[in-house]
């Protein structure tokens, strides 16, 4: 069983969890260039993303040119804050019509926490124009961030040492989105302990998810591998609203789950589950599995398993039954299990049924169906489901299911694949199934994937600037210090002091 997680979230409103897209390679608008010149050599410096999200990858580019002179450049150093973490192998530079990389010329690239430098060997120099780029991962706190600037030295012995390491431009870092999804708790009876479970996407390990009941905080769960749990023991009967939330930090946005309604009964009644099958219990033949919950009544769902492998889930109807189709692929003794989630006033229960699967008919040919990994699934966002069928000839169809609900049916193409667009409408843990119909003597087969569907995405606004970043005396680049100057410069890092050479 494989699990795909969806993109992250940052904010929420009551009744629905709202998600903010996670970090990645930035694709938004670049900054305006910062410019400066000294000793007949000029530069333009741009950042590929003016408002990146924490964790995004950005590119800083310096273009160094000269006027009507013959000055050569010995080296160029791009100074930046430590929280812009260098991406190994990302440095490239172009000079005299040729392009070089860190891989092609590793001895000419020098990386430290506070800068990236290109420097030809020995006393060699370059003739401008030179374009120098490097990639960085943003791990800075949210808010305006001065990004540093370039330094260089040239063959101009009088004014060739230039230092524009405080000339920007400034970017506006945004918090990385998070999402918190709360699994539906069991409906307990008074003084019965139940487990509250939250899935926290893009929340760092060690972060705290708070759980509340009717707006009252009842405890925290520590996030580990995207999960946070808390045991809760209700002391009064009635309908409760349970919620989970993660508080905003300097680098990650806060998020709140949807409300979950939990009915606490004075005393729950026990339930039982009975399992039956219909159809031939034979390899490659579809079998209907039905679970009957007693006492009967609508509510809750049943999840079905084949020897601990998920088949899918189905809701319990008014007659107390839940049913799903299954295509066995292996002959012999199997165990079919059905787990009932419980409902208001009725406790959960489970049951198993041992079945013997017969071999396929001698003239039949087996097939295999493989459902591709399902990634980055969000409510309201379309993704493509893909199944690959291995059979002796092309033909037949693949039906895709979300639990027991049909998503759609697609023909098997000449390359053995069948695809289907899917736009999920509900969040949470899902079991997606691809069932091949069979064709001629080639038997049916199926595969399943477990996937987590994240809540709907809402992009957060950047933090408002506490002051106008264009005003002098604002901004900071931490501990980067030194002195420098230049003939002229544009762009601003506020009160950030320049750097020594």
C-alpha cells in the first residue's frame, strides 16, 4: 500500500480546512534589478522571485558589464544572508560567449554560508560582460528580506575593488503553507477514551497540534512524520464539535481543520458485522462482498480488506449493509475483513471471513493491473489516474473507484494504459481502485492505492510591511558587516551595512 500526500495549507475558516500550496521552484514575478557602477564596471542584480514562500528555490543573477574600457574582472562574489541556503551544483556563468557550470569548472566556484564566489584559477581574469547565477533555497523568516549584493575586483588598480553587498534587491518572504486534517473520531459513550488523530502536512516534526472540543482546548499532540494524536475522554453526553489546529510560526503558516461532529452517548450499544459473498470465488472473477451491521441503521462506513490489503470503503445504508466488488488475483485460502467505524450510539466492530479462492479455468489467461502512484491531490483540483494492464492482447476497460463509488471507465489503449481525470470533492483518507474488465480469455484484475486528499487551497497574502522598505534606515541582513562604496548605486537594503572585501 502506498500513500500520496497532498499539497499544504495555511489558513482555515469554520467548517472547512483551507490549504496553501507548498514550497517548490518559484515561478512568480522576479524583482526589479538593483544597479550600480564603479571604476568603469557596472552590475545589475535580480532575484527570480520577489515574494517566495519558505522552502522555495530561487535564482540570484548578477550581470556585470563594462563601458568603453578594457578592464578585466578577477572574480565576482555574490553576498547573501545565511538563510538563503545554496543549492549544490547550481552555479553557472557566461563569459566571452561560453557558459560554465560548477560541474564543468568546480575549482572556480567557492561557496560559504554567506556568499557564492566565482574566481578563475591563478591570476586569470575575465572580460565583461559576465552573467553569474546561483540557486538558493529560502529558509528565512517571513517578511521583507534584504538579499545582499555583489562584490568584485578588476584590473583597475585605482577603483577596481567594488562592494555593493548591501544593494539588494529586497524580497518579501512568505510563510510556507500547512494543512491540518482531523480524522472523524469514533462516537463514544461517556468516560470512554477515544483517539483523536490529525494529519499535519508540512508541519515540522516536533510542532504542536492543538485539539479543542466545543472551543475548549483539551490538549496538544506532537507532530511526528505528519501525524499528531491525543487521547480524549468525554465526561458528559451530547453533541460535540471537535477541531485540530496548528499555530502560525515565523516560517510556517497556521491552519485549522474542519469541525468534526461527535455524539457522546450515555451508553453505547455493541454492534456486530456479518460478511457474505456472492459470485464465483475464482481468480479473475468479480465477487460482491457485503457486510451487514447489526443493529441496522444508516451511518458510518465499512472498510474492507483482503489479507490486510485494502479493497475499499463503503457507506452503511439504512438496511445496515455496505457492499463492494473485489477481483481476487491469488488462489487459495484468503481472509476477508470488514471494519465498521461505528455511528451515533453504536460502537465500532469488525469481523472476518475465511474464503477459498479457486484457480482460474484452464483456458483462461491471467492479467495484472497496476495503479500508478497518486500524488498532490487536493479537493477541487484535477489529477489523472493511470492504470497499466499487462495482458496478452489489447482490449477491455478499466473502471476507477473511490471506495465503492465509480469515478469513471476508460478503454485500455494500445500501450496497455487507461487514464481517467479525477477531481475529488471531499478531503481525507481515500482508497482508489482500478478494476480491469478482462477481455476474451484474459481475466479481470485490479489494484488499489491509498491516498490522502488535502483540503482546498487558499493562497495567503504576504505579511504587511511594518514600514516602507524604500525608506532609508530599514531592513537588516543579520551579522553581515564591513564597509564599501561605489560611484553610484540603486536598490536598497535599508540599514544593512556593506561588506569588506
